[in-house]
C-alpha cells in the first residue's frame, strides 16, 4: 500500500507538471494581455514597454521556466488585471467552489443512487418511466438555460431564493463558508441544483445499469433461491457489487462538477474559482489562469488517488494486480 | 432623458437635503465589470475611472450635463507670458483620512500620473512643466497653446502625498500590488469601507466632504454581475436598486413591471466601420486578389449606401438609436453642424457606384467584428453582412472577443472592421487625433487609425485645431476635416450607442452620457 | 444481417414499447430533416442574401402578427426559424456524432488496453486521462482553436471552427469511456471465461475485443448515449462561454445561445422552438440508447 501511494505521488507530480506545461502553451492563444491592461489612449510605445517589463517578449522556454521555477519556490506571481497576489486571489475563491461542488455532488449521489436502485428494481413501473423521462428532459436543456429559468422562477416570480452570489457567509479562519447561515444555504440551493442535475442523471443511469446487471448475475439468483430476504439482498449484496463503477463515477463527476461549475458560477455570479477563471480569460490574465489550472490539477490528482485507494479497499481482488 | 425624470432628480435633491441624517439609506447597485484596481492612475479604463470618481476628485469635474465645473480648483485661467493654465485651488478641503489638501498633493499626483508606470500618462503629453506657485496655486505649463487642457483632465484624480509616501504607494502598482491598489484616500464624497475584488465593494459617505451632499446614501454596495440576465433578475427580485446597463430587448419587460423604471439616453460612443485603406490587396477575398477595392472612395461610399440603418434600428435596437454622420454625436463640442447628413440607404446607388469603380459583379472580402465589446455588435455585423450581400459585397464575417480582436486590428489583419469610439476629452479633436490623423508612432498620433487613413490636409489641420483659441476659427477647421473625411468616406459612421440603465422607482439618479455613475446624485426615496 | 437479428432477438421487443417507437420516429424524423435540410429548408441560413433584416422578429404563423412565409417565425436577423433549425440539427448531429465516435474509439481502446495490460501502461494511460480531466473543455477548445490558428493560413481558419469543436469535445469526453472501460475490464479479467481464454493462449486483441468488450458494453452504451447528448449540449455551452461556433453558422446550441437574449423580451419562439427540438432529439437518442442496451445485453430482459 505504501509503495502504491508513493508511486502514485511521483506520477502525480508529473501530471501537474504536464498540466502546467499545456496550460502555459495555450496562453499564447488566448489573446494579448497588453491591450486588455491598458486604456485606449495609451501609446504604442508605452504598450511595448509594458510588454517588455512583463517579460512577454522573452523566448517561450524562458517564460515557462520562470513560471514553473517561481511556482516551485511558492511564488505564484501577481495578477495582470488586479495586481493582487495570485495565491491569495485563488485561495479566497476555493471555499465557494468546493462548497458548491460538494453540495452538488451530494445531491447527485443522495438522489441518484436510490433513484437508480429503484428504477432498476421496478423497470416497468410508471414511476420509473416518469423519473427516467423527467431526468432525461432535465439533462437535455443546456445548463445555462436551466440556471436562468430557475433564477427567474424561484428568484423573481416567487421571490423565495436569492438570484446571485453567496448570501451570508461566515469566516472560519481563512475559510469563508455558506454552511453556517440560513442565507448561505438559501443562496446555495439553486446553483447546487443546477450543477447537480446533470451529474444526478448520470449517477442514476449508471447505478441502474449496474444494478440490473448484478441482479441477473448467478450469485444473486442463488441467494434468491436460498431465500435471503429481498431487502437485504438488494441493499447488501446487490448494491455493494455496483460500488466499483459508482466510485469511478464519483471520481469522474468531480471533474464534471469542476468543469461545469464555470458555467454555473457565471450564471449565478457565484464568487468561486470558475468565475475568476472566466474573468481571467477575458482579461488574458495569464498568471491567474496558470495557477488556476495547476490548482485544479492538484484536486484531480488528489481525488483520483483517493478513488484508486478505495478500489483496493472495496474489491480486494484488485489489490493483487496493483502490487504485482 | 425625459423632462419629468430630470425634474424628479432636482426634486429628489431637495428632498434629500431635508431628509439628510434622518434616515439611513443603503443602496445596492450592479454593473457588468468590476473596477480592476482602486488606484486612480494605474488603469485608464471606464469601469475604474467611473467608480473612482465617487472617491477621488480632480481639479475640475463634469456636471450632470457633462459641462466642466470647478472641483478641487475653484477657478483657472490661461497663464500670462507662457503657454498653459493656472489653477486656483480650493481651501479647507480634507482628504478622507483628515489630512489637508494643498498644491503639493496636486504636484505629487501629477508626477505619479505622468510616470511611466501610470496608464493615464498620455493626458499629460502636452505638459512641459508643472510649478507650485503657493499652497493653493499651481501652474501647468504646456509646450503649445492648449485651450482644451482643463477639460481633458477631468478624470485626473488627486491623492494625498503624505498618505501615498507613508504607505509606499508613490507610483502606481506595476507588477505587484501596493497599498493604493486596495485602499483609498481621496477628497471625494465617498470612501471605501470594504473591498472584495470581483465580489463586493462597499462605500460610505465622507463626512467632511467640502461640497454639500445632494445624496442621502449612508452605505453603497457595488456588485459586479457579468451575465446580463442574472443582473436583470437581481433587479427585478429587489436585491439591487440599480443596474447599468440592461439589454435593449428587455426594456419593455422592465417598464411593464410595477416599481421599476428604465433610464434611456445616448452614450457619446459612435459605432463605425473602418477600412484597410493602405493595403495593396484584400486579405480575405476569393475573387479579387490583385487589388484593394476599398482604396477607391466610390467603393467605400457604395458600402455606406448599402446599409439600411432604419431596419437595424427597428429590429436590432428597438428604435433606440440615432444615426451618426461623423465620428462624434451632436452633443460633443466640435460637432460639425455643417456636415450633419449621412449617406442614405440606397442599394441601387451602391450598385451603380460599384459598377463605376469596375466591380459590377461585386467582390468578396473579410469583415472583422468584436462580439463582446459594443451593444449588439455581433448581430449588427451579421445584419450588415446580409445588407452588403444584397448589393454584391460578399462579406466573410469573422467575430471574436476583444481580447483577440484588438491584436488582430493592430496586426492589420482585416479588410473592413467595426469600431466604436467615445471621445475621452468630449471634443471632436479626440477622434481626429486618434482615428483620422495618419499613424505616427513618434508623435503618438493616429494610434487607433488601424487602416491608416491618410490625408495630408487633415494631418496639417490637427495641430492647428489643438492650438486655436478662437472658437469660430477652430470650428471652421474642424468642419473642414469632417467634410474631407466624409467626402473620402474615411469611415462609415453608423449610429450613437444607446445608454440603457434600470432602477427601482424609488431611486432618483442622474444618467450622464459618459456612462459614469455618480453616487453623489443618488436619492433613495421611501419605497411605495 | 440475419445472423445479427437471430443473435439479438430482443430487437423484436421494439414493437412492444410505444415509447421506443415514438422515440424512433422522432429521432428518425429529425435526422432525416437534418440530412435533407439543403433540399427541404425554405431558405439557406448560410446564404446571407436569402434573408433580410426587414423580416426580423416575426412570430410563428399562429400568432396574429405571424406570416405564412415563415411558419415558425424568424429570429433577430430575419432568418426563417424552420430553416435555421433544420440546418442547426444537421450541424449539431455532425458535431455530436463525430465527437462521440472519436471519444468512444479512443477511450474504449485505451481503457480496455489499460485494464488488460495493467502495470506501467495502465499508469501512463490513466495519468494522461488525469491531465485531460484537469483541463476543462473550455480550455481544451481554446487550446485546439489556438493551435489551429497558429498553424493554418487565415483563409482555411474560417471553416475550421467545426473541426476544432469536434476535437475539443471528443477530447473532453474520451476519459469517461477510458475509465469506465478500464474499471469494468479489471472486473472481467478475473472471470473464469477470460482466464480460460488466456490459458488457451489467445491473442490479447482477440481476448480484449471478442471476449471482454461485449461484456462491458452495458455501462459503455449508457455513457455513449448520455455523451452523444452531452456532446451536443457541450457545444451549446461553449457557445455560451463565447468560444463555440459563430452566430452565422447555426447549430441547435448556437440558436439557443442567441435565443437566450430573448428569454424575457416577448420573442419566446427564438429560444423555445430550438430548445424543444434539442430536447426532443436528445431524449429520443437516450430512449433508443436504453433500448439498444437492453438488446445487446439479453440477460437483462
């Protein structure tokens, strides 16, 4: 196990380096930071001087070396747009995104797994057909349309929930949380639902497929024949056997949640990393984009590591392969 | 702005003065972009200057009708025996930290704002020397007579020398942030209580402000909301009191609801098409590869006649735009009344002009447009492309965000392009200097004249216009420039961009045509 | 063909479910409309001279201000909605199917191989997948767009946006397939039938594609159908974020993005008609996908 973890950590370092490299290569294609940093009246000579000062005229390899070198030293640089330290900017935005993502993921799992089990056990039921249909329509409408519709229905027409932002937050050390106030929770509902609905459908359909497969497998049939109680059968034996793909999906969904949080945060003006990233693209704020990607890569690596370790815990048969 | 609205603003002013100090009024507003810094000299961009005008002040300022009026200077006059201006400063003005305001602060702010690290330094290119005469008198010496100078520095904001020095912010932040990026100390009506960049910025009134407060705001909260539908929802749900701007197509929706109002006006920005005058050949043509038809003024005029502005107004802009004949709207000084006609929509004329120029069958070319810069910019270009196609001008349209668009224009990568221009100095001289004078990096002229339109007479007239003190003589020269550029179709001016704000009914405020929002004119009335 | 039908007798189930029949008719109708768009659409939305701003914002024919010339109304440019939707469905299907096919081939191939060989190969594939996952689709699209613009001459770039989108979407989807295929392969590798095939010394490719692949198709088919839908939606989302197709080449996603501006302004048809179409298309694809999964996996019947 220790060997496994160490090996994965070494690999993870390479993943992060590769992400940094890819990220850095694409910045050249996003646009020109100088025209976004200066006003219309700024002379061409002044623009050139700024470009020189920021090192944007240096050879590409040198710029990348400087970027990774500084980052390894813990120096994340300063934003072109606001001149603030990037580390601080990202750090203040992490709680908003993580809390939104966690709640969305919880909605997806807490609703998706039972719904998947139910629809697998009663494949011909009316409720099953209804659930499948509604979720299908739900995932067929683009996220941004759903978000805006929810805002106008629950925020404007009914006036029940806030239309933007995080509402009341409480600062716990360096972490600004929505979880401790009623306002914070109210503000979380719509964005978390918007973000979770797609993942929910995916979870449900995957659990359903796996469950149906398992239910037909020989050992469940034997168990049925032996007279094991149905409830025990469904939830202990059958569900446990669907766990490997479900855990895979949680790992995948974390990716989906982070990627789609960009859209959700933009629609709900949710002050998380995704919104910051979008603004940074608009202003070609290269240092912020770079650090954002490396931080995201770090989260992915971490989650994947945990998922892989869970595989080993849940299904001991996999352990043999990994060690060999 | 409607007459009743103007009246209600005046009335609001009166009410607020009597009610001041009696009720606590918090005010929430939103706009699309967060000011990227609190440093008044670091970035010359509208979101920053508009926001900081609530906190910092200049020697002069603009009133509700955009006219220049005294601010930190009580009066100014041309210097005797030298080119330049003498400013007499207001006494008994204090900064928000309590320090007194003197000529040393103006001198310091000048040095800071004209430094290489400042983005606003181009305002001071005519200035050769600044001299402190006494504590409340300062001279700005210019290298040539400069009648426009006082009105060109309305956004030059003064900060406290001792505060900046003590906090190590003597220069605008270049790489790393400094104290002035996140903190303020101005003389203006509001001061910063908290700032969370990109999320929320809170302002509170400056109790010792030298001027009489016409507002009744006790706390003002600004939130940037990038998505226009979300911003509108925030207004309609009552979470914010005011938003600038709202999309044109939603005006009817807001007006139809009880408790909300729409403020409509015209910005000073004129939207226009420009050409690659200087190119030898078209860059994006599939049929004409050995010539540049746009070098021929008849072809440019044909393009102008192809545009059906009335339909654009009716369908895309819901009847809210005013056609433009020149690069500034009529409310800008120097506007040429003598040249107020714009080419009519006349597709037959366009076709015959093309035939005359030898392109009876038309030709294809590349049209570049931004898609996130001006109101309906992409839709406008698609409509124009369709109108060009109707006379045989086959536009290959390519649109993109400004972050990518400006570099393409700078690299000369277009046959025709879309541009909007708002004269920063509110005078016709501004577009002549930036858009009509030939490109001249040395003299910093024509820097946004991407197609390098060039006319020797225009180049000759610009310095004369800049120095002419006599208003009539100056206007005659401006008229000549406008007439030349219209005859040669240097650009196709299309229309003045509309300005659409929305607020709750109980909010009185002033919409200024530079799209700056001034908290000092806000009155929050009792909600019905 | 006969052998195929014989093997998957479940195809006969087709006639027993009205939902499946309905979905098949809808999907078939939309796909047929998309294929035949150039012949049946009243106008060509790519031909700028075929429509005029003067016809802009007309409501559908049943509205009192509607015109018989434009049965479903027009958008803000005067483009006929029916034509836009037919051409839009065509473009969306091209993008969705191409992206999904590339993603499936790439993802399943790599996932199977990773699960089969394990060890170092598995580690490398999975780390590449991690890198891919860490780059949001919006960035992948920006990257590929940028590279294409850097490499290709300007006159080729105009027509390139579709290809760029297909590759970007495929790249952001293949990981789903790879990871699911890999996890399922791990499980299958321990089953007796695979062990038996291995002991017999069968070629790895044969073991992978003949023995393992059919047994992991269930979850893969679910992902395929969901991903075809999400490929179409992802294109719309990329447009919303400003890096999709230009507004003058309408896909269903672009039409919805444009229609969003008219959500509140009264011109409901510009948003809701394309949205309705997209939902109908995606739902019927998913229903058919479910049905196919049942067919391919007879044990589930």
